[in-house]
C-alpha cells in the first residue's frame, strides 16, 4: 500500500523545518536564547515550530521525525507539541 505524496504546502513546510533545524545546529545558541530564536524564525507558524522541535528531539535520540506515512508527519508533530 502506497501513501499519498505530501501536498506542496506540507513539502514546503517540511523543507523549511529542515533548513531551520540545520541553522539551529550550526548556530549552537546558548540555552537561554534557543526558544526565542525558534519562535522568531518560525514567525508564529506553530506547526513549523513543532516540526523543528520534533527534528531536534529526534536528533537528541527521541525517535524518527519522518514517519513513513506522510500524513503521519503532521500527526507525529502534533503529538510531540502536546508533550
């Protein structure tokens, strides 16, 4: 059974999340500046912020941020943001 492809909007948001994740790693911000930077860079897009946070959590060993099911990506992110 194949999964439907990501919508253009979801694919763009996912790409932006990856770019922000890479920037986060490159910047190496002090802990007291991290949340403000992330909020500013996400510009109020709660889903984008949750996706970046899911990537950061996965990088820290908390699991796979990209479920095989593209629809599962948003669900996984929403679940992460509620924890």
